[in-house]
């Protein structure tokens, strides 16, 4: 009897594609006790099978649970592969991802299974890097997330992707700033009125009611010219659609959370939005 035949006798757990429900193969789930350098291994498992089929989007379902597939490792005997081991990580649910313009325009976002872990919790510190939670969000290597995109969690919380990292376990890790569930806010934009040199009076501009993504400046620190970066504690960044607010200018106003803010500078994010640096009036 072949060793591979004896081992495959115990492959009794059917595995399906998490997105389509299509049957893929049978396997034996097992504990994952190897040490890797990308942490959170305590939740991981592995599965072994004579033949592992990796689904298009790298997520599987068995036993009513969903798992992200990581690195595949083959066992060899007498020059041929007899078993395949796959690192798997439980999914925390379906996340959605897109550019800020997609979120603000209520476009359909890309849904994907993911798992998250806290990298650093908010600390009682005055340093800017300590004023917000940062999260590691694990996704399959088949996904194509980009820096500065916005993630929406299963609970409705918002995250901004700061970096995308490949790990030794075969996953992509998105280093994200946690923006919270209230990041999407109603915003009133009040442009500067037209100036009449004859009467020396500025006409009142019609306020524009729109939706913006409001975040701390520390989670989105970006200036065209760093010499002009004049952030102060309490400043915020509000992302607005360019199709709604044409050209926000310094000293114009935004009303957020019922408070008035003056615009310091507006920066084009290159994806259809203004990132408006604002300060309490």
C-alpha cells in the first residue's frame, strides 16, 4: 500500500470555495504549531490533503467556518509529492474596500474575507503616532489592496490602509489606521462669497451639504510641500468629492459635528477627492 493512499484515507473533511460554494477537495484539518514571523499564529490551523486546490480568491469554507489560505508546503517521499499542507487563518467576516471616492459616492466596494488584529492600541501620550489604534488586517495574496484605500469592517468601522506587506505565512497584511464607525459624516461647505469692489461687500455663498470622511490628521499626514505642513493638535482631515466641492480654498469653512472649521489647505488625493486640512475656527 502506498503511504499517500493510507494518508488520504483520512481526508474526510470537504472543502469549498468561500465565495462560490463550489466543492474543491477533501482534507484533514490539523493544529498549526509552527513559528512564523508574522505573529497571531495562535488562531491558525493547517489542513493537509493529497491535492489542495487553491480557489481564485484564496478563501475556503468548511465546518461552517471561513478561512484564508496561506502558504502551501508539500511533503515528498521517494522523489514525488505525497501530501500538501496549507496554512489557514480564520476569517473575521467580509470586509469592503475601495477608494475614498467610491465610499463617498456610495459606489459598490470590493468585498473580501479578512481577519484583523490590533498592532498598537491608543496610548495616553501626546506624540502623534500614539493617538490612534493601528490594525493588522490579513487578506489573501490574491487580493489587490492599495495604499490609501478605505476599508469598511463587518461592524461598519472604517480603516485607512497605510501600507501593504507580504508575510512569511503567505498572506498580505494591511497596516491600517482605525478611523472608527463615525468617520463618515455630514459636512457643510461654505465657500467664500464673491467680492463687490464697489460696495466693498462679500456676497454670502450658498452652503453645500455633502458627506465627508473625517479623520485625525495623524492618520493621513500628506502635504504636497512638507515645508508648508503646519499641523496643530486638534486639526482634522476631511475627504470630499471633487465633483461636489470644486476648489476648496484657505479660510473657507466646513461645518462638521456641529462645529465650524477653517480650511488650511486642500490636497488632491489623485483619486477624485480633496483631502482638506482644517482647524477649529
